[in-house]
């Protein structure tokens, strides 16, 4: 078939008239015989099939050009010439100057000089993982998408991210988290580019540069890094009150997640699902983590950013490596696709609004399991390029003005970030469905396209590629009527309420969560310099809740203003609170503090029990190396361990007053001096206690008394029998934290 086309092409080059294929305007009727008769589609072009480990010269290179960057045993140049020395440059004499002709030196250094690409303008820091999505079939009644069909398994790649910080910033910044999923479906790639917060700061994409300029570091000194605790951020959100709803989520525990594995994800905008008959519904997407939604305390975030700034990256990679594959259920809230696009007074096109789950339940439609770590950060996590335009049959967009703007921005940003228009050819971005486009050439073109007619209609390539007819399941453009015919810059009246849902969020929080929110505002505004900014934000807080405003105002030493908006009765949404419930513990970390000579039988039983509960035991010993005489090895020492790493801490038997191994000045700094316990263990226990995490001790440890911690406090277990103590600690951990350890006065 291909040969015939090439012959015909050459004929056409000579000026012979090639007849148009049937179906093309001006073509002969279909009954005309070859070479003008209908042709089946061309076989996949070489760049569209699975690449073969064969070079263009026909020689087997042993390497898959897409997956294996390296082949053969020996060091070579980029051109495959073997090199015997990569440690010395070519010089005129051993003490002489380096020669320009040293290609190996120039190639090595020059390539290195160009190793970095621009970081993402937002969401620069992230972590990725591969996995699979399995449809439950429950969405088949509302969507034609193949990915939702029952038991269809679709490979996915997910990238989690912080928004504000640079690539090298710390993971536990108070920030929104990106939750972007690429589904490599059999009918094309679908990107669900969401966040862990269901609303956004702005209602119109034209404001995106404004909010990002305000939130990023100040342009004069480029500080502060990865933080919203500064004047320009609060200046913007206090002036631009539609941001207040998103901001209260950031100030809540949602802004400092325990792990990427314990975050919800949201599509934020309202999308459209459409079935094979063209009937459509409106939906909001939710990712629900099987492990529950959990956060850390602000103190832990601060400590972790110094002690382990990669805490979230590490947690995700370690959990997957350990086989504790994180899972999320994808669910949808479903609404009628009518002209108003409103639900109980909530404008579904307003991305600063949620629809409480109590009013529209989230219906599960599939399960995602992340089960493989990337093998190369740059090639996969850095080069992955998401794009909300990547839609497939059965999934479409709405007129949400924020979403509409994103449809431009993501494609555009990849041009500078990935250096040209061919980023879809990068292995991580390549669709798993066959590609037959008419896009050609451009920077970094790696495909070798064949044929001569990348245009439509054509007669020279047999009219390939053929537009798909209905049996071939093309994308369905929903013929949605366009509302209004007046060209104008403006927003609907329904976008004007900026405080009702911020108050709804506040009213839905438990007492402890309210305390955290009030403290977060007090901290962030306390870091601002401009009085006017603080006063304006206090006004916004008064419009959310007077008690919240009063608490923050008191901390700032400013008067609390009176509200300027009036609220009617607002029913709280219990689904918004993270507190309560019992959760699986997969991949949680338990520190086990031991002395120089622990009871090994006990210790082995305890590590075994923690392991059996799906968690990771980490033995913390006075020094590295073997623990006692047995088979266990210290994973942490008193010096390297810090509370923020552990979800619970156990003390196995007696701990020495001061370890002979590391009696350092550092170790004593900041620790309360307890009678007879190593100051580093004292610090570890103090922090763990303050962070409301479970603590357990057994044997003749006396560790709690020695550390001055109250035995019998909620979440603290002491006993003779290690197994019984561990069992109780595991049970306590299921509720994430012993919040009742510090009853809050309920003043908010
Ligand atoms: Fe993004 N956003 N965004 N965003 N966004 C980017 O695209 C943009 C918005 C989100 O892991 C950029 O490839 C505009 C909402 C995630 O690679 C850029 C607007 C939501 C990621 C961009 C928004 C998101 C990005 C930067 C306002 C949640 C990281 C690099 C209309 C629903 C994806 C890139 C990854 C990244 C533009 C608002 C989520 C510049 C103009 C709302 C998770 O194109």
C-alpha cells in the first residue's frame, strides 16, 4: 500500500493529475476502480507504532530509543564513539592549556551547561508516580468515555506539587497542592489537572498573572520563598475578596497535608460529561484518598521544612517502594445540564464555590492506584506536561471563565518550558492511543513522518488521515448554546457573593480546626509589615466570622472591625472537616527509641507487629550500626531522628541519661533538661507529645516520668507488655491524632 502511494506521489510530482479519493469534494464516484477507489487507512507510521530496537542503518542497537537512553557496556560520546578516559581533559602537556579539539570535554561540559529547563511558572516543585485507573462502570450511564467503562484499566501518571515555591523549595510550605492526572486512555489522553482545594482565588483567568505576581516572592529581593506570609499576597486577597474562600482553605489544615497520599483532589471547575447519544450532564470531579484526609501541625511543617524538606516526595516514593500503594476513588457530583447552570443558588460556573456533598453526593466512578515510581525525575516528573485541553470522547468543558483561560495557558506555557511545539512526543507525554495528526516539523521534532500530504483533503496520501465517523468514536463537541450575544468584559451577578462559602467552610470546622485556622491567620498577618494590609484583611475576616476576626485581631494587637455583610442561616457541611473517623495506616512511620542494650525479643516482635499493620518501623538507637547483638540495625540515631518523621513514637525499655555516643552541644540545645534521659530523646518525646501523636512505652523504661510527660494523658500508653502497648498505639493512630490531649476552649 505504501509503495503504491509513493508511486502515485512521484507521478503527481511529474504533473500527472492524481484523482481525488471518494468523499472529497470534486472526486469521482466510489465505483471508479484503483487507483482512485477507497483505501483503508494507512498502517501506523513508524513514529506512531512501538519503536523497535533497530537503528536506521538496520543494526540492532539493543536499546529501545524511547525507554533506554543507554545501551552497550562502554562509555561513549553522544554519537556512540567509545572513550577510554573521562577524567582528564586533553592538554598540551600535563601542565599545559586545554586544547579546543577536545571534543569529549566540550561535549560533556556543554551538555551539562544546558541541563536545566525553565521551571514551571507555578507548581515548580512536584513529585510524580505511575499507576492505573480502573473504571467501576457507574459513569457509563452519563459518559461515553472509554476510561470510565467497567473494569477498563487505564495507565496514569500523577504529579503532585506545591504552587508557589521554586523547584528546590520545601515540601511543607503552607500552600495549595496540585493534583494533576494524565490518563493514557485507549481513545486519547485525558488530563484532569486539579488541586487539593476545591475552589480557586479568582473567577476569571485574566486575573491569574495578578494573583501569582502577588503570591510569589517580592520582586525586589525575591523573598519570601514558598510562602504566602507576606504583604503582597495579603494585599491582593484583601483587596480582591473573591479570593477569601480559597484563602481560608489555605489557612486551614488543608494547607499543610501530612502526605500527598492523604489529600483529596478536586477538578475545581464544573465539567460536562456526554453519553453516546449526545446527552450531557454537568459534573464536579473529586479524588477521595482511601487513607483519609490528614494534615500536620504548623510546628511540624516548620520543623520538617528544615529537617526533611523532601518529606512529601520521600513519603510518596517510600510508600510505593514498600508496596503501600496509595489509592484514590474518583467520584462525581452530577447536575442537570440546563441553561441556568445553577444548583440551589450556587453558580456552577463560579470556581470560587463548592457544592456541599450533603446537597449533591459524590458518586464513585473508579479507583486509581499509584504503584510505580518514576525511574528518572527529569524525563518523567519534570517533563510531564499537563493540559486541560486534553479531553476525550465523553468529557467536555463548560464556560467557567477560569477554565476557558486555562485552555489557552497550558498549551502556551509548554512552548517556552519544553522548548517548542513537539513536547507531545516526549515519552511521558506520548499518548498511548495511535496518533495520526497533520502536525509537522518544529523544534525537537523526533518523529520521522512519511507521506507527502499532511493536509486535508488530499489525494496524494489516499486522503489519509481520515476524519473519524461515528462508529470510530470521535470526540463529541456538545452543541451547547452560547449564552448571551453581547460582547462585554464583566461577570454575572451570581459571582458577587464572596463571603457566604468562606463562612460555610468556617462553620463546618471542629473546634481544634478552628483554632488552627485562627493561628494560621495570626501567623501570616503577623509576618506582614503594612498596617493597611492587616486592617483590610481583618475586615474580610469580620465578614466571614466575628469571633475569628476578634481572635486574629487580638493577636495582631489591632481593633476588630465590624462586619459589612450580613449572613442568613448557613448549614455547615460536615464533609469539609478532617477530624473524626478511623483510617487505614498503610505506609505510616513509627519511631522505636531504644537504649544501648534493648530486649531483642521484644524489639523483633514489635517491629514485626508494626510491619504487619502495613506500617514502617524505624529503630532509633544511640548510634548507627547493629542494635544490641541481634539482627536489627539502627535506621535513625538520637542525632538524626526528629519528631516530624514519625506518626507515633515508642520507647522500648530504658533510655540512658545521656548517650555516651554523641554527647554534643547541639543535642542539648532546645531540650528541657529532664532528670536522667538523653536530651535528644527528651526533645523527640516533647515534640511528639505536643504534636498530639500517640506515644507508647513498656518494660522498666520509666521514660515518660524521666521525660516529665504525664502518664495517662490521652494518646499516651505505658505498660509492661510490649505487644499490648503496640496494639493500643496502632489503634490510636487510626484516628490520626489524639486531639483530645489538648482540649480547646471552644472560644471560636
Ligand atoms: Fe494552573 N497552570 N492555571 N491551575 N495548574 C499551570 O501549566 C493556569 C489553575 C494546576 O504538575 C501551568 O504546565 C491559569 C486551577 C496544576 O505540571 C500554567 C490558571 C487549577 C498545575 C497554569 C490556572 C490549576 C498547574 C504552569 C487560571 C486547579 C501543575 C506549568 C485560569 C483546577 C501541573 C504548566 C503539573 C500548572 C496556568 C489555575 C492546577 C501556567 C492561567 C484553577 C495542578 O499553564
